[in-house]
C-alpha cells in the first residue's frame, strides 16, 4: 500500500484505457491456486526437513556477471536483465546454483557441517511467450555439500523419492533414471569411443530420446559409426538395468562400475531402489556434473523432466572459492502439478474455518465478537457474518466458508455461558461451556 | 541446476577474477536468517488465517504501465524495469496493490464474498544502495474487499494488533495511530482551512513529524497562517484521543465524527483499542485513501513505520474494473525484525532434529538406515553420521545438530528389536520397541 495512486481526476481520463493484463508466461495465484501451491511447498519443506535439510534463500536478482561466469555470454538472451541508476547490471535469477555457490564461497569455512541445504526459490527465464512456456516458476533445490561420499548421492535421490511417495506417486507413475558420468564414459570406451571424443558423443546421446530414431542414427553414424554403429550404441545405452547392459557388453569392470554398485547398494539401503532405474542415456548434457547424474520422469514420458540433478566436484571454483564438492537436484513446480492433474490426482483442498459464529439474535452480537476474539487469540480460524441477519442466512454462509462447525450464541449463553456447537458435516450438536470452547474445537 | 557451467578449462581462466558479491541492498538468507524469516511469515500466515483471510500471490513483475497508471511517470525511476525481446516493458513489483487491483478487476463478479485476502509478496524498489536501505523486501498485505462497512476497517486493524500481540509486543512498545480522512478534513475545516485548500494542508501535515518544529511552523504559517496559525494546528493535530481534540476544539460533530466513533466502538469490540490511539496527524499523504487511515509505529518512534493502511473507495477503478471498495494494509519484514532486535526480542530458534541415530557398532549401520527410513517416512526429522565412527563422536554430532533425542541401535536391537532412546536435554534413557519408536518420538 506504499505508493501513490494517481489523483482521481487523472484516473477518470486514464479509465478509458484498455485493461492491463497479467504479463505473458506469468501466473496469478488466486486463493484456489495458492492452496495447491502451498500444498506442494509444504510437501517439499516437510520432506526436506525429515532428511535433516535446512532452508536458505537468496535475492531475486544477482549481478549479471554471475550468470555469464557460469554459463557464458550466450545466457544473457535467456535472462531478464537490467541496469540500476549506477549502471550496475543485474539479472533475475534463472536458477539457484550460482547463488548457492556465491553464498557457500563467502562462508565456506564458517558453516557447520554437513551442509544439507534446501530452498524453494522463485525464478524467471526469458522464454518466448507461448502456451505452456512459463517465464516464472518455483523450483525445489536440495544439496549436500562438502562431502564426496556416495551415501550423499543416494540420500539426495532418496529425498526425491520420499517426495514422490508423499504426493502419492508409485514406481509405475514416476521413475528416477540414474547414471554416472564415469560409468557412461566407461561404457562409451567399451564400444570403442575414445575419451577425447566422448564430449561430442554425450552431447548427441543427451538428445537421443528427443530425436527421431532415423535422424539420430544418421547423425551418430556420420560422426561415430566408424568406431561403433548406432545399433551397438543402442544395445548398451537403452538398458534399464546395469545387468542388462553388462550382458550386452560381455561384462565391464573397474572403479566406475564399483562406485556405481556402491550407489545402487545405498539406494537399496534408503529403500528407494524400486523407483530407480539405471539409464546410461541420462547424461544431463552439462559440463558441470562429474559423477552421479539423475532425472525424474513420468513413467510414460508424457511430461518434461520432473527433476534433474547429480554430483559436481567443485561448486565454488568459478568464484575463486575453496574446493567444495556436492550433490543436489532441482525440481520445478509446474511439471509436477501438470502430472498430478493428468493423473486426476490434484488434491482437493479447502481452507476450512474451524468455526463460523452465529448469533441467534442481533442483540447477542457483542457476545459473538467476544467469542470470536477468544478463538482467534487461541489460533483457531473463526469468522462470522458482517451483517446481522436471519439464522438461516448465517448458516448458509457457514457452509459456503467450509466451516467445520457452527457456533450459535443465544440465550443459553446469556443464561448459563453455554454455546451450541453444531458439526456441519454430521448435523450433530452439543452445548459447550465458553471456557471449554477453544479446547473442544481444537479436539474436533 | 538447469543451466550450463562453463567448461572447466574456461573456469581456470575466469577463476582469477574477483569474487562476485551479493547485489547491494539485497539480503542472503543463510539458514539462521531463514528461520527468523519463516518464523515471521508463519506468524503472519497464522494470524491472517485465524481471521478467515485466504492467501493469494501474483507475478514478481508486471507491465510497467500498471505502475505508471497508479502513480504517474515519476514512479519509473524508483523501479527496476526492463524489456523482453518483444520490447514489452516490465517492472519488478514495488508494492502489491496494483497486482491486487488487476486480479480483482479480472474476476470481480466471480469471486465468492467476502473477499478477505492476504499475501506475503517479495518486492523491490530501486533505492540508492546505502546502509539500511533495502532494495528487496517482503511485505505482509491483507485486505477486505467489496464491503464498505466500518466493521471491516476495525477488523483489519484487529489483524495487525493480533500479530503485534502474537510476537510479544505490548501497547507500551507498539502503537496503532488511527485517523480518518473525513474526520481530519472536518478538523481542518473547524480551524478555518476550507476544503479546497486541504490537499496542500494534508501534504504538509504528513511531513509534520519528520520536519523540525521551527521549519514546519514557518512553512505552515507562510501558507495557512492567515486562517490558522501553526500553534492552533498543533493544539488539534497532536492529540492522542478524540476527547482531547474535542476539548481543544470546543466540540465537533457531524457524520465524520459519528463514523469515527463507530470505528472506535468496533475496535473495542475486537478488543484491540488498548493498542490504538487517535492521531489526526496520520494522513498517509496518499490520494488513494478515502476513509480510515492508520499507521503502526514503535511507541518510542525509534523506527520507520511498521505498517500502514486504510480504506480506499475504488480499488479497480484505474483498470476500468467494477466499483470495489476495500480496506487493507501493508507491513514490511525489515522494520519489524529491526524493532525486535532492538528490544532484544529476536526469537531463539533452532532447527531441532527429532532424532539423531547412532550405531553402537558399524555392523549395525544397515539396521540404522532401516530405522532412519521408517522415521523419515513418518514425517519425523531424523539424521545420522555419514561416517562410521566412535559412539562419542556420534553423540557430539547429535548435540551439534540440536537433536531432541539420540536413538542408539546396538545389540538390544539385534536380540529383542529394542532401541535405546536418550533424551539429550535430561540425559534420561529408555528402551523402546522399534514398532513404537515413531509414536514415542512424536509424543516427546
């Protein structure tokens, strides 16, 4: 309410302008939408905390250089950026990792270990406005920092699976596709792609599922067919278990294989292996990841990736900070909500009042207010009609506000300090002494 | 985690650049700060909901025109604004009211009544970077829309007071200064300032407390001294009760006086009058407000206003929307946190684990994991050491993580399925069967 509205005379002139719309690609959260959003955020928070993660946040914009440093100058066109009057250049954050790196670099040695941090940042990307392309979204991030042991890799995957379970998804509906960069490199090597050519190979593989098979095979064979034809690649990189891939390969071994087996054992120990599948096709096309990589998808691949993450070996290196290894992931709000909607699994949420107060007669209104004050001071959600009106109309409002009970203040209150509490679901009613009302409502 | 880190070779070059700092005037929320922030937001949410308000949100930026429409072109220099590739002009929101107006205008007739909405938007203003001037902040907003009855004015003030009480402030520490534009106009009229000159008079009065007395008096007398000398103005506009002002005036009457008496009676009915003081010097310098106006201040005036609000008679008029009267307020996060800090009342918050799990020997680690999985699946906050190490070191970690209890998995578990639960505050310990652990911890 801080800034000035234009004077009314001016308003009369401007009033003829067309209405101003919501900006393209941005969402309004009316109360019904907000309940869904809060439900999702609560699930993210609860699951994070149950695993011992603590929450952090950063600013909505950072110096533009922070993003250029991480992603090169090409990133600028994907950002909303601007200058202040001092000609400093800023950009609204398109992801949380650079902020995380900056915050960790600034206090790396002072932070208590282990660093298990989560956040639910709002972020923007300058997408072309078109249906289904959001310019603003929220993204759950969780990271374990300063630890290079495989149990941490498994634990961040376990957090993701705990969330999938919590919102009611089963392994037949959502799957975590897990691989590791070193193991994938080992697989490439085993079919004859030498290390110096693997970067280009990973870039292609990363697009394998998004490219028509014939087109992919042609591209692959043009570049790598001399070493390994596309059919051979597919026989190894389209497996859903490491055992299958091994069978196709006649056995692989070495440290990458052993490390991956460790990861898999920890996934079993965390009781989340039922949601996980080995998929060497997951490479995350990102120079940044150095070990475990994973993506979460709807099992029928009907949606964009629900989440993605992995291990990186030096978060703060770009910022001249100390060496900080870590493992983490990001999960956007929109794909999850869209999947739940498609599955008919969007939760039914209302914002029920604990009590709607009704006066049997207008003369009891001061007493009604006193009851309302008492309930509200006890943290109960209580409301009442602003208008003094007939009982029936007040009951109608109680229903439309989804109140759990109606509390009627009438002659019993005047005579004995008693209220009538009516359960609006069952219709049952009982007399309750004013002193016991808050306790009784909390019990219901 | 979505975008690409620059390849490592490049990083080695860039690594020599100076570290990138947090942007000026923006805050990082490390976990300790975030707990304070969440504590404040939870209080805002709980209080809003106890009064039957429901939450909404809007986009972080809007069309720049929305703000120009409300506040004139002069607002642009106070905003962070930018264009997208389609040359649309946007600005990061500096306040929530224009977004609220847009959202209400779009669905005014479809929204269930009463419209009691709250929000905790993040917003930015292009302040000059200097100590204590934040460019980014959060602001609790609550509004009752579509209702022009005085009970709504009193209720939004009651919400503010409920929050002040909830965070432990007393009337000797924080005060709600209440006035009404029509009543203040009546007072000005009574000392001889005619309606057509009152706009200028209000602008001056709005700056009265921020201006040295002699300077104010000179300005006032230059313009209005002919009708009413500054001393006369002060005798009326520096009163802390309506009765005092009346005494100085020899009585005022009329509809403005009656409406204000109604407001005061409702404030008493909401049991919040002890925090409220009549202060005709509160004019909110804003063409936008048409009725009740109020500001919340530290009682010793040591801080900027903690909150401000009032009644406006047509929220959506500027947007060509239907006539929607309303009353509401905004309260920033920073002044409240600063006041609590000055009072030594910043809450002590930790992020306690419900249980820290300890294995009596490394061979019990698989069982420890099973217990951790079970507790976490029950929504309990459980963690354990990543390293297999001596009992003493594990207990030390349990303390440093502020765990309520340590749960020791040892031979009793192997033999009888029992765990040792040790209360880390009292030192007491007991054996608990695995089946009862989650229930027992929830009870603690």
